[in-house]
């Protein structure tokens, strides 16, 4: 924590922490305690002394004592906070300059063409890490690569991430059902659609990536980067339309409302059933038996007092079993931005 927040190296942080725990120490004695070379420890002590974290003992100049953490570290913390405040002001200034420049873009500059899967991955990853508020994603095959889950820092920043996954991706494609469960647990909002019209990745309603699907060849992969414009507004409207039509996807019983389900497996069966998967496909996705799936579905139909799956779906929609306002996990994504663009 000291090295992360206050800019100390791990060795400096360990040495200071050890020095705090003793009354005083010589460089040799401290080196033995931290398991470090004496010469290296002398250098570390010199740097700590320069930062005001260590000082020579008044009674013996050959020994070092730690400066009181409450005062010494607070001073460093204030310094780092001031640096961060200045950086934030600079960021705001640069962002305003960038926005002013984008407002003056000509027609040609509204859309950029990105060539090659590596270039797409790099660009999408960069704008995803810079997301401040929300990422919207339409996911469908073909996929150009296996893809990975996104950087955890995006999730921790509280960026909202909404994704609509085409149902066909669950049939042996990526993302797998396990990936969706992991993403939901991390805070992603996921819905399933029979089909989505295109792959789409939108960040903060300011930029959109639209993959060109002429070929699954990574050498020929390409994408359009769309800046703020009426075209971007249309893409945002398209996503919102697909989002409203798609079926909410839940992976835990706590995400359901008034549904006769007693455990997470039941919630997952219900969710997959309402997306249109067959009983066998559900059993395959959940790695359970067909008989278990059919027994759980029969229980749901009996509880709802309906005769078939169509009636069950209507009943579930009418009572809002999957409707929990903003999805139960509500937060940021764990699907890699490359999913819609380059895999």
C-alpha cells in the first residue's frame, strides 16, 4: 500500500515498516532484519532520510530511527494529493481542447478506419480503459480470436457496462456461459437477444467501434471508429432499442423477483429457458442432466399454473420475474472490448 499510494519502492516501504517496529537500528542491523544487502540498505536509508521518513539518532549518529508515521506519511500523502489534483486539472484542460477539436471535425474525420485485428485490439483496449461512465456492447459471431476478460480497474472505477449477447454465441462460441456468470458476478449487466444486427462497442456516448465483418481473416479484419456525430447518435439509439428488446439474464436466485426458484441453478435454468434455449442446450450449458432441467421446468410450470413453456414465458414476463430494474449486478464489464471488435 505504501509503495502504491505514496510512491515508495517495495524495498523502501518494507525497510521503513521494519524501522518503525524497532527503537533504532544500524544499517547492518536493519539489513539483517529485512534480509537485504548492507550497501543496498544504506542507499535505501539515505532515500528515506531525504523523504523525511528516517533520521539519525540524536544519541548515536550511526543509528537510524523512523520518523513518526502520522506526521511523515501524512506530509507525503498531501504531496501526492496535490500532484493528483494538478494532474486532474491538466486532464480537464486537455479533454476540453480535445472536445473543441472534435466539434470542428469535418465529415471525413467523423469516421476513422482501423485495419488489422491487433490495431483494433489496441484501440478498443485503450478507449475502454479510459471509460468514465458507461460502455455499451453488442456481441455476435464470428469471432476472430478467443478474447480475454477486461482489466479489473475498469470494474473498480464503477463504469457501468451493458452488453447484449446474441443467443447463438452460447452454442459453443465465446463468451462461454461460465464467462457470463463471472462477468455478472463482477458487476456486468447482460441481456440475451435472438439476434443482434451488428457488433458494436460504445464508450461514454462519445466513441463507437463498428467492426467490418466482410471476412473472419485476422489479416483482413477492420473496424470503423465513429466520433461524436449524428451517426454516433444513431448507433446509440440502435443499442438502446436492442437493449429494451433483449431478455434480462440472471445467474443467481437473489436476482429474481417473486419467482418460484430456490437456488442459483434454478435461476440459471429459468433465465436460459426464457432466452429460448432448448432443454438439452440448457443442460449442456449448465453441465447438468436433461432430466434435472426438465424436472425444474415442470416445477416452474406447476408453480405458475400453466401448461406449456410459452405460457410460462408470458407469465414470467407479466410478473417481472427477471425484472430487477437495473440488472442485479449493475456495474462494469468483464468482457474484453475485443469481443465485439476483433475476435
